[in-house]
C-alpha cells in the first residue's frame, strides 16, 4: 500500500511511544547508570567507568551460561523447526478436524510458563511421574534432578513440547496461503512429493519460517521460568541459562554493577540478532 | 501417504496431551494415592484438591488478581495500540521505520534485564504491589505485539474506505470508532487473545512487582511447597485451573486465530 507522508501521524503514535518509553527507556537508563557506578548506599557511589564490563566479560559464569544458552537455542531450533513443518504438513486442510487440530496444538502455548515447568516436574519424576516411572521401568536410569544429561534433555523436550506448536501453527497458515494452482501444475508435471515440498511449499514458507525462527530464537534465548521451576538451574549449573545467571546475580547476590553490565551485554546480543532478522525480513518483503 | 501423515499427527498430539492428562489425573487423586504408587486413573476419585483452592482466599484471590491485571493490560494495550497501528499502516512519518523496530526490540528484550529497574521504578512512584504496576510492566512486550498484529490487519483494509468517509464529512474519531474498528473486529479479537495469553503466562515480572495485595496465581502456586514436602494434589489442581482461562479464550477466537497466524504475526 502506498502511504501518505504525514508527520501529524506522530500524534497517533504518541501514546504508545510514551507508554513504552516509560517502561523501556527509564529502566534502561537505570541499568546504564548502575553499570558504570559502584553503589554502596544511595549517598555513597563511585564512578567506575567500564570496570564492571571488564569484570563481567572475564567472568567464567557468563562464558559458561552464554555457551549453554547458544547450544540450547541451537538445539531448540534444530528440533522445533523441522518438526513444526512436518506437523503442519500432516494437518488436515479443512473442516471440523482442522479446527480441532488448531485448538489442541494451541493448548501448550496457553499454559503459564511455570505451570509448564510444574507439569514436566510431575511428569518426569521417577516415583510419581508417568515418564520417569516408565523410563526407569524400561531399564533406563533416569533422574532429572541429579543427572546432568537427563536434566538437559528434559528441559529440551519440555521446550519442544511447549513451543513446537507455534512453529506448526505458523507453517500451517503459511501452507494454507499457497494457491491450489501451484499444486495442479505440479501434478501435471508429475512432481514427486519431495519436489512439491522442496520447490513449492518450502519457498512459499520462507517468510513465515523466518518469523518462526526469530521468535523461537528470541524466546529460547530468554528462557527463565520453565527450567527454574523444573530443575532450579541444576544439577550443578547444567541448566542455568543466561536469564537465570542474571537474576541470581541481581536479586540473589545484589551485585548491581556487574548485573547491570551483564544485562546490557545480554540485551545487545539480542538486539544485534533481532536487527539481523528484521533486516532480512524487510528485505524479503521488498524483493517479493 | 495419508496413513503416514495421520500417524505423525497422532503421535505428536499424543505427545502434547499425555503430560496434560497426567496433570489432570493427579489433580483428582489424594496425596496418599499419588505417593503410594503409579495409577493411570484416580482409584479414589476426589475433588478435595479443588475444594482447597476454592475455599482459601489466598488461592482464589491469586486467580482474581491475575485475571484483573491481565484484563487491565489487554485494555491498555489495545487502546494505545489501535491509533498507533493505524498511523503505521496509513502514513509515512519522520522516523516511522526506526520507531517500529524500536518497538519490536522491546518484544525481544529479556524480562530479566528489566527486573531490578522495574522494581525500583514502581517502588519509587508508589505503584509496587498494585495490579496496575503489573499491567503496565506487561505493556512492555504486549504493546509492540499489539501494534504489530493490528498493523497487519489494518493494512488489509482498502484505503479507499478512509477517503470516502472523509469526503462524506466524517471526522477522524467518528470514522475511526464508527466505521474502521468494526471492519477489523476479528483483528482486534486476535490481538486481544495474544495480549491476554502473553500476560497470563508471564511469571517473572508479575512475581517481582507484587508481594501481597496483587499476588498472581503463578506465584501463589509456590505455596504448595512446605516443610512437609510438596502438596502434589493441590499443585496439580492449581495447574489445571490455570489452563482453563486460556482454553476458554481460544474457544472464542478459534475461527480468527488461523487468520491472525496467516498474517505471520504473533
């Protein structure tokens, strides 16, 4: 749509701007403020420059949780995106079953995040949970509270359980937007199922998939509640991701300076990645 | 081919539903049965866990608090996002693209970053432990989202409608409220659904900004952990009850949600 240049439109955006500025810029400035000062009490504070940043960047805790976070996000994307596409391809296209499918798929998305943690906490326990009990009965020793690998896999499976539906729903609506003509042409050419997927469906899904990848990356990158409820970050630090390291630092130990510096670095990483995605997305829109 | 599709779908749906079935199953059991051994359905069917929740003000108050701030947040988000989305969909103005990106970055901001400053900000203006504080804090990610979704729906409405209305002598507010909003009803429904959902599932900010009066259900749930261990039955029942509002909302917007997803905006 061709838009009319009109700077008066700012008046319409002003309430949003004011509201988001209040809840984004003010807190952000506070964080910046903390990150360059050493604060003992409200009246005693020193300007320390970039010391906190230096300290945080050399902190092995940051390195470890950053690494864990990237591995986790990569695993999440590697599993959820293909699985989501597969499920979307298998969903019925119309009628009563289609809407039933949509509703069932949407259920995990609507469960409060700590309840997701609770569900898996209950489900995975060896004594009272179906999953833990079954696995142990089948001869696999499984205990997410004490075994590092088990905890890790449980958090991963929980995230797949929680969020694959989102990818599937996005892809499903992307698939519905492909006109029938394409499929008819493919049938005339006797294209194989794989060819239909590779040369018709996948290219048409590109923009939707970009959004799905972005959302899943962002949300898995700031995951906090679910592992917090399920494992509390343990055993050891096996499932302590960035958000949790940060909250521990800020609220647990009250290390305001390092925590603030950490926050800003964390935010910059996210900002950088989302800028890359946004550019790719708008570029995609323009070339279409 | 068809059978294989069905199998994939059934396996996936089963994977989604089994943990929920287990939660439901446990919510109808007594604690002795839960800890006594594994039973696939409640042998000794009981509603006691639910009774605990519905008779204790601390419990059902949590639900009311949550619903209160979630609705408040949805109302605030929608009312500020509607004009802004209209501006983004119809006009080009100074810095519009940057503003839009800036709004989106707030959707991407990790809530953990804002934890401490929010706490201090709301404490210093005397809003700590009020519903409005949580509602405002959730605006951080819901307003950008609402603007994003609504902009998509509004761009789908032909511009000629605006122009005709202005030629007919409609003022902007009358046109916007009387003609334009009814046209994007389903878009507003979908947006409200997503605002409701993201505010309902959020825990970190809601827990940080409240202590007693506005304590949300998601943090009341930690009450089940006591010195004598975890009260599994009540915990499961509370979990089941938190799923219900979401189910109810999605039932109402089920026909529109596919459309909202089709715009590729969540």
